[in-house]
C-alpha cells in the first residue's frame, strides 16, 4: 500500500472520530450526515482493499466485528463496588452526619447525579486507544465485552490525549430505542424485552457484536480509576475531564454543600423523572473531594463516601384477571397474579407476586378485583391490596388448589409452613427447577446450561436427574434447536470441567432442604468427603455450631433415601469429585481459633475481610456477621464502628490486626 493511501486512511479515522465527538458529546455537528456517511463509506472501501492496514480503533468497528464463541473472564485491578442505599431523607441526613463527623467539617461538598438504570461497565485505554471493556460481574471478576462496547458511539475509540486510563460507567438503552426494538421483535414473532435495562443487558452480552451494534446502546461515565494521577482533585473535575477526553457525561448533575438542598433537588427529580429519555431509579450522592473520600474509606461492599437514594416504590392500579400456581424445586406451590398489562417503573407488567395462599385470604383479594401493584428498583412486582371500593359484584373468590398444577398429585400443608407443597419427587416442574438449580452459578456453575437449555433437554427426554447431564453426547445435542457444533463442544467441556468442583458446590447443587451455600461449605469443610457426611448421625451434625436440629434431620433423611444413595453412586462412577478441595481446619490441633466465634469489623490493611474469614475458618474458627453474647472474639480494623462498641459493652475480647496476624502465625 502506498503512503498516500495509508495517510488517507489515517486522515479519515481522525476526521470521523472528531465528527463523532462533535455530534455525540458536544451536540454541535459541523458536517451533515451525508458528508459523514460519504467519508465512512470511503474508509470502509479502503479497508476492504487493504484489510491488514486497518487501524485498531477505526470508526468502522462500530458496525461490529466477528462473532465470539464465549466471553473471557476479566479480573478488575480495582474492585467495582456497589453503593449503599438510602430510602428516606433520614437516611441521607445520617449519611451526611457520619461524613461530617469523620471530616471534622461543618459543611461537606457533594456531587449529586442521576442513577441510570443500566448495567455497570469498565472501559480501559492505553496510550489513548480503547483496548478493553468489561462487565462489572461480581465486582472482582467480569466478562470481556470489548467488541460489543466498540459499537457504542458514546464510548470514544480514541481519547483526545494519549493516556492510560480506566473509566467506569453505565450502559443503558434509551426509551425510544427500547420501544422500537420491542416493536421489531413483535413483528418477527419474538418475545419483547421486559424493560430497557434488561434489553441493554441482553444486548451487551450478545456473542455477535453486530447484534449489539444494531441495538444502539448508550453510555454515561460516572467515574475514573486513580484520577489524582491526572492532577484531578475532585469528582466534578473528573467528570469534566472525561467530557474533554471524548465521553458524553450526564448533564443533570449538581454540586451542593447542604443535605437539605440535596433532598429538595431529589424531590424535584422524583416528580419529573418520567420526562427523561432514559430510565433512572434514583440519585447518587458522592463526596466531591478525593482527599476526603480517602479519609472516609470503604466497607467490604461499598464506599463510605457515596450513597444511592432509591426513588419511592411506584404504585399503579390494574385488574387482576386470574391467579396462576407454579411449582418450585422444593415442591412449594406459589400463586402469581395474572394482570391486565400496565406500565410501572419503565416495565410493562402482566404478572406480580402474591407470595402465598394465606396472604391472598388475609388481604381479601378476589379474581376480577382492581388491585394496587408496587415495584421498587429490581424487586419483583407485588400485589399490595385490592381496591374494594371499585368492586362491581362480578369478582370471584379464588379457589385454593388441592392438587399439583403440573403432576396432579394431592398437595399437602406442613404444620410449620404457610406454603402448599407437592411431595411427588417425579413432578416434572420440580425436576426442571432442581436441574436448573444444580447447574446455577452458586452450585456447579456450568456455563451454557441455563433454564432454557435445561427445559429443552428435559422435553427431549435427555435429562431427568442430575447424573444424566454427565452422560450427554455430541450426537444427542446437535439435532436440538440452536445447538451448533461449537456451542455443543463448549457445553460438554463445561459439564466435564464441573466434575472437578469442590464438594460444597455439589452438596449445594443437590438441593438438600434447609442446606444453603454457606451450610454446604461448613459441612464440606468439617467432614471433608461425601462419604463422611453421608455416614454422619444427627448428633455428629448438631455438634457443628452452625447446624441446628431441623437441618440435621433434613440431611440424615436425605441420605437415608435409597434413590439418593443410588444417585450418589452414579455421580461417583461418572467421576465427580467428592472431596472438599479448600483448606480444611485441623480439628485435632487446638489453637486460639478452634471452636471460637469471630466477628470482623472495620478495614484491615493486610487482608480483605473475606481472606481473614477464610484463614480463621481454616483453623477451626467460625465467622459471624454480627456481635452477640455467643461471640468470643472481635477483630477490629481501622474505623471499626458499632460492632466494636457493642463488643466492649458485652466485655468480648478484641484483637487488632497485629494480634490477628500474630495468632495466625502461631497457629499455622
């Protein structure tokens, strides 16, 4: 390729980046759409002729690159923490009081921003070029969505300056785009998305970037990592800096130094939030100056210098058309309200929770009633109450079900429960729910095996019990709908990989009643192997501090079942790991941690709280979340608060971090 062509490609990229910035950020285009399209088309044609010379961050990547087989995992260098929530003015005043107490200042400056109802993402640049985009994930590990984020016009492919920079922000979908997308899906016979947030999440996790590109997603940055490196002193400056670098920042932000003024500002937006072209579910209040943010620090999950005010629950009325009953994996039969569809908090709602039959009776709800439904944030919509004054006389009392709506077995109601329960272990609904639970993230974590695929496998008569998953073959899977060769290979690899999971994942996945993820880990750590746990008596189980009579009875009854014993042997034959692969406490050696209950409070310098808890548990200690008379020792880190105060009031032994490290070294 001659130098003139190369220079033209570089010039076209530079011009198109500039015109994108003027259009999307400054809202002040200097060329017409026609001129822009002509330049873009010229660049596309040159890149077709000279594909090896295409610039890494050419504007043509907005169209979408090649489809991916899967998303790679990304470990965030700095954790992406969530925010603590406030629901009332009193919560905000408490937050302000704590900030002022720590700062020693009568007034503190805050930045208040709209809380965009989308999903958090991280965007990284090296030498000014966009190199990596990732989802928040669990805050520590996300997924690489670089190719999809390149299709988002609000994210610059090239910064104004040649910087190494990481930006955090919110991916969202405009209301107008959402409406058009659902209209297109309806015309194509596809199910519509429930709300813009779900549509944005589904779009950004498309393996084909071309699909993500067509969804026209948007992005607002809300911060950057280590802003002080760039001579920035406060959050307001950081947002202005990001706008100069090419990002479109949200203009609806204000600086305040009075919480009363902030509350007044929030009240204004509570009333007019529906006028925005995108969904918001609250406001975010952040301490402006970074030096004070550093002084305030963090809890394990969230910064102490920021809080999210959630807008009050939205309530609307609609008609209750019917009550539908569904069966969960434990056999509990729960009612769901079938409603005349109504828009609430940006979502078209046609179903809402009724919790249980006793609640329907208690609230006096009848089929045909006009009812008030409520939805706050991501909470499932629920029926609040019937509008008795709106009754016409045509409403009907609901009929309490006596048989399972799926398998038609007679339902029972246990003495200690309000729930109706199907006790037929062969009930297809329970089997599908149980299989879905088994493969879920907190259990066996088998990627590619979601509820849809589980239903598909069950209906194809390929899977009925969890052991069937490990007998699946490529020949069985390939004929199924939407099962290509690559996806089948990835699925089988995921199933095979899950065989090596530590015992607690398998134990939780089996769905033993009353045994959650934490209890599964405690049992696995204590007994070490599946065989040792199966042989345990009720007395052996209740000797463990966290295991009560009800859970112990459930475990003993579960493993006494001959069908369960057969299932365990099948899983053993199929090669699943039956041992705990983490660090087990040495129960034979007594030390300062053995059988003591610890509570960790404040910020530790050498460990995260999770790391400290794992070390304590590995030496036979127990870690609880709150201080009580049963607490033996409290570990107090920097800025320990109410838990330390309560420990002192109760006369509980307190260690600082130095003492914890010393005792760990002695015990190990």
